[in-house]
């Protein structure tokens, strides 16, 4: 129940930020002033191996909201914060379920490639992971509410206009260290796609 409330809170917060940004964009002309902030709303697919022993892999589906702030106008480096939540049910023959949330911050590098509409980037983010559901409640997961998480990867955006881009794909190696009674280490692959708003 708490995860569902947090998830709805994140969605409402993202909606409020987008509404404010769009209203500001309509009332304040920017001229040629570079835009420094961006908000990406993505669908995320995660391939996880949370149960210990071998792969025991399963899929999670969810979403993420990522905020980035360029250190300099039109600069290549940006500070990034990422919130994501994904859920899976019917895990293994026991039918476990799992909700995995991550809260990470770090840095992004986006090289400048002339006037190309394609904008690749790479990033390294560190933070915390939270897990809930029958998969972790049946295990020795003493740190289920706050485990280490790292998110390393990159992606490519397709610029549609000065204020909007389509995130064609982002691929990240997402590592979490939730207690599982064996190695307390999960290797996850996260693939995301969505839309980016700049303001």
C-alpha cells in the first residue's frame, strides 16, 4: 500500500512539474537563451535476477522520472536525479511478487555533435533501492527499505524541437544490494523509453 501511495505521489509531482514548466514556457519568451533543465518521463523494463542462485531471471515493468540540470548553459555535463518504480508478479513457481524502487543521483555527459537531432549521453548515478512484496518478505531482507543502488549506462534522444525530445532508448546496468541470504547482490538490466521536456 505504501509503495502504491509513493508511486502515485511521484506521478502527481511529475505532472505538477510539467504543468508548471509548460505554463512558464508559454508566458516567458526565451529568445536564444539556452535551456538548462530537462525532465524525462519514461516507461522502464527491468530484467532482474533477484532470487539467489543462477539466473532465476524475471521481468519488471514500470516507469521513471529523471531530472537533469546542465552545469553551464548548453554545457556537456549535467547533474541528474532519477526516481523509478517497477513491479513484477508470478515470480518463480511460488508466484512471488516484487516492487523495486530506486532513488539515484549523479552526473551525465552529453557530447555535442554539431546540429544532429540525435543526442547521445552517458551517465553514472548512485543512491538507494527499496523493495517490497512477497519475494523479499519471505527472505532475510533486513535492508529491503534502504539498500545501495548504482545505475550506469546511457542512451540517445531524438530532438523534436527546442523544448521536446523523444528518448529513443536508454540502457542501464542497475545493481542493487538487497539482502537475499546468499550474495546480497542483484544484477539488473533496465531499458527505458519516453519523452523529454526542456525548460
